[in-house]
C-alpha cells in the first residue's frame, strides 16, 4: 500500500509540474494589452439569440446600443420562442435610448432536427442580415445575458484588424458573488483554460482552437468560408466548434480574458452551476464511456490524490503535499483575478469533486435521453 501511495503521489506531482511548465502557461490570468485603432472601422452587425431572458436582455441590448464605435453598427435579436416578454423588453430598452432603428427583433422558426437551438437562432439572425443587402464585414455573436463595456466592440475590432485575425473572442467576467459562484466560477474558467490554453489557441502553428460563445467577433468572409453554422449545426459546445472550423480553414483566431465585459446571469445556488456543467460535460467527452472513465481516473489522480495523501507521512506525504501546493499555486492567479481570498486556492480539490460529479450526471442524463437540456428544451445531439 505504501508503494502504491508513493507512485500515486509522485504521479500527481509530475502532472502538476507539467501543467505549470509545459501547458502554455494557461494558469496566468492576465488581461491582454489593447491594440491600436485601425485606419478604418468596418461595418458590424451583432446577432443576439435570446430564450426567456426577460431578467437580463434589457441591460444586454442597452450595452450594445450605447457602444462607442465609430463605424456602422446595428443589432439583431432573435427571440427563440420566449414566453416571458423577452422581445418586448428588448424593444423597450432600445426605445428608451432613442435607438429603436438600430435594433431588429425577429422570431426563430421551429427548431429542425439536427440543429442546436442557439445555432439555429444565430443562423436566423445571419440570414436576416444577408437579406437586407449590403452585408457587414464583421459579425458579433453575443448572448442575451452579456453586458458589454462601452468600448468593447471598438477594442475587438482593433484586434481583429490590427492582428489580421478571422475570429476574436473574449471570456467575459462571470458573476462571482454567491457562495456557490465563489466556489465554482473561477474553477470553471481555470478548467476551460487548462483544456484550451489560450496561448495555444492563439498560435496558428498549434491545433488547439477555442472561443467563448458569449462574445465572438467573426469576419463574414471566414463565416462563409467554413459553410456557416450548417457546418457545426449539432454542436452543443458551439463556440469551440466554431473556432475549430475557422482555424481548420486556415483562419487565425484569438481568445482572451476581460475584466469589464461581464455576464449578468446569476448562479445563486450550487445546483444552478451543476446544471450548467451537466448540460455539456459529456458532449465535451464526445459521448464516449471510455473517455468518461479516463476523465474520472485523471481527475482523481490530479485533484484528489494530493489532499488524500498529503498527511500520510513519509515520502508519499511530502510528494502529495508538494503536488497540492503546486495545484494551489496554479489556481491562485484565477482566484485573485476574481477578487477572492487566496484561501480559496487550496480548496480546488473539493471544487473539482463537484465538477466530477456533475460530469457523471451529464453522462447519466445523456443515457436517459435528457442530455443538453436548456430552459426546458432537450438537445442531446452529438458534437460536430
């Protein structure tokens, strides 16, 4: 038993040393420096899918309509069969700003087989834009729960133009106020960055490709080059599927953090975050029982072995304690990015256990035919 403990503790430490030193320094939580303004400002249309977002859509639409952007810019909101007055609230928000003419609201058609609801709604918005004639050079895909700071669009356009990118995206600042949010949200972003190191995604020489669906700016030419949303129509993790398609087509992509553009969606209880994770976790594993088993084993060694053996004594205990310290060191920048006490960093093993349980629940829901549920609609299609 002592030999097995020694091997497990050594393996856990080796994993964390690799993650700290050889995985694109994913753990460095830093807002990138801005890019100089372009010589000309291209036209942009924002497409916003919304399904029962009455609580947040007014603020989200308002934040778009007051953007300090020198170029031509308008907003299309696609009401995805809401029954809570989402569309009317969006119109009222625009009218209160005197910006009604810059907002178009349309209703999504019934969801066809093989499509995820969000991509179908986004596609409807893009089609309406195309039917107007004089299509924009850039498309901004953003969620109905995102509040954009006033220069966000200008900064994104400066980056896509100045760095000659085809897609730029921001991991917006998620709400982190309730106890459940403080426990789970920084870890959510940390795990995402570990899975898709931003530096690797931004490097055209590497295959890693990622985007954050709450805020994606895309060249219309690149969108058409990949075949539009039809190419990824069944993807539940649509943001990364879009980034992968753009990068595979020869495009250059970029993903970064922001402190100012933020999500308005609250997660007051642990169950709220659990459902968010369970919706797509098994899709991330390509619905594979083998990958699920490997994930359980990997998470166990990486996150649970260090605290389990840290006080075992002997060499195993010291190695496990070093692995726990390395884990905490890696997590600390994200904890501080969200303005939390450093004392949250050593608690990552407990948080990872919750994520592991939610991942298992995601598989259970899929096997029961209830995977990918979002606001009463089940979407269990396979990942594109």
